[in-house]
C-alpha cells in the first residue's frame, strides 16, 4: 500500500487529504469559495471557481506527498447539485446547490397533490426545492430556453469526475439523492423522468460507488500526477461523513453541525420511516444511510449573537464572549423557547416557507436567554430527528462532528438533549477521510469499510461520551416532550397569521 487521497467538494470548501497507509503520515489542504445569490432564493456557484479550488487543494497535497506513491484517489461531494451541459459537455448553468429554493412552488405543488410520499418511497429523496427532480421541473417551466439547450444534466460529483477523468458518469450515492432514481432497480425512474421533463439519455450512466476510473492526462498535468492513477467514483458527503467518523456500526448515528445540520445512521438496505420524514442515500450497494437534515443549524446561533450582542467586538474572542452570555442562563432558558426556523426547514417538516418564533417571552429575559434559547431550539430539533431514526432502527450512541462543538455550551446542550451517549469526533477531515476509506475498499486494499476505517482512523482514538448533569438531562427531557405540542400549536397560529396577511388593509 502507498498513499490514498480523499477529496470532499463541499458547499463552501474543497478539502483534500492524503494518508500514507503504511505510516502515520498525512497531510490536508483546503480551498474556500462562496455561494452567490443573484436573485432571491437562488444559491449558486460558478463551476470554474469550484473546479479550480479542487485543483488547487489537490495540487498542494500532491506536492506535499513528493517521494510517496499515490495509489488511488477517492472523490466525494455535496448532494443535490444540478448543472446543465451543452453538446460539448461545457456548463451552461451555474452549479445550482442544495441551498437553492427557487423551485419552492413546484415542491409545494407536488405536496399539495399528494405526490410527496410516493416520490420519497420511490427515490429515497424528499420532495423539497433542494431535489434535482424539483429543480428540473422549475427549468421546464421557467427557463425553457436553457432546458431546450441542455444536452445533459449532471450533479456536482459528476462535474468533478468529468474534470478529473474525462468520463461523464454518476454513481449510486449521487443518483440516490437526485429524486430521479428508482431504489428498487437502481436505475432512472421513468415516472420521475417524465415529471422532470428530461429524457433518460440526458442523465449520466449510474455506476457503483466502488467503480474505478482513471485520472486523465489533462487532469494529471494540472495537479502534478501521472495519467492513469485509479480514481474511485466515491459517494456523497453525508454518507462519507458517517464513514469518516466511524458511525457505520449498527446503533451508532452520526450527527454533523455546521451552518446546517444532519443526523444519519447506516443500514444494510434502503429503508424509510412511515411518516416520510427521513431520506435514504447510498454509501455502497449494501450500505445505505438513513437520516435527515435541517437547514437551521449553527446559522441560528450566529444570527442570535449578531442580533442580541452586536456590541461584542469582532475577533477571536467574540464567539467565546457570546457563549459565555448564554452559559450564564440556566438550562431551559427560564421558559423561553425558540422554534429556530429562520431559513424555512427541511426535516422533519420539509416546509421551506416555515418561519421561526420565540415563545414564552417574559420581562426578565435578557439577551443571554435569547441566545441560549436559539442553541436549545436547534438541539431540540436534532433530538427529534434522532427519535425518528430510532423508530426505524435503534440508536444507542451518537457521534458528533462540526465546528459548533468546539464550544462547551453546544456540547453540553446537545448531549443533554439528545437522550443518548454523545461522543465527539475530530471534524478536521470528516467526509474527505470517508472518501479515502471508500477508495481503499473499492481497490480491494481492505476487505471491508470497517477495516478501512481501522487502518486510517484506529478505534483507539474514539473519545469518551460527553458528561452531563442529571438536572440538565431532566430539564431537556421535559422540553422534548413539549416540543411537538408547541410546534403543532404554532403551526395553527402561523396559518391564521398568513390569512391575515392576505386580507385587505383598512
């Protein structure tokens, strides 16, 4: 064995790691890029900007690996992206990311027509503006010229593979997050293609996540590698995140928290909950990730800090001071509760139009209460998703990763709310490490995903669960029990307020 490289092309960062399988040597490189919002609800990126970031990070890692043989490159990426290509396979659209909600009306129409459950159980992808299926419906209705010009439609992963290998293909994980795949046949679903207004030949061939391509001469020249190095098609960032953090065993869920958040567990075949609140995406042919994602994660606490503590100076101590304000408030925020839907929401409600609220406001509540209530609201949302997962497959432990967990308050609140042992993991490599592990498995250098995990991230590195007080645990247990009732009551109130907004003003 030599060096394995893992790539993770995320929403705002391209991460590349190289690990020498015969020693403790490893190196990582990062390149950041931004989301653009050229119109309300649009969240897009230029393909060239993202591909240049991939090349830059990969070239840096290759240079640092000088003298070591590169055995294989594994590729991972964010889900739900959509790009149109012309006949020469050049992009004619931006990368339309998962965060883009321009297709909100199309998603609402499918839900109102009672199609959401059917489409979810067919494809594993919830009906939501993030879904490429729903985005394609938007193009067919609102940008007919681009829809007519598009020779092919692809995802972010497919773009990266085309850039590195010259092959236009996709893989099972990306396809399973498109809303266009039939989970039972692992091929494009005729009914979904008709709904999207695209032909089968406009979509890439679906390969296994363990398929092997070859690095092209052009790509090798850009990053300092010889042509022909094996390139594993890989999977998407969510399933790879579970793999990279060791959350692949029965009963262990992976919880990630950044701007948004997600919780996922691995099962051996596609499964969904009865209520239609979860997604199901592939890691390999016989390992599937069941879970749910929220749009309102760390962004909610950041917003609360900006609104309620604008006087705290910018700098490395700002977050520490803001967390200290919230940490001075008792667990439960003395009755103040936030429904943290600043950006609408994905799971478990899948409602991009949902708005947030503070409930139970009293005269004695100060800014520390509002900031802590924001953190607690996000934690309650995540705990509800773990509970939904538990109805399909028991969850006995949760492993968490993400920058927010560098703050002790976030760790304490989430651990007390989740109701199960919460184990922190290193978030520096995450999905990129998962890409490297899957690449080892795909090239048969290890006999199982677990063996690859053990080789690149030994089990001895797993931390102890985060300790919490029984008093905090009891407080948040009570809040969890009341959260569903509060949300139901608020939903009724919000519907009433919306009717008032449509009435003529006197």
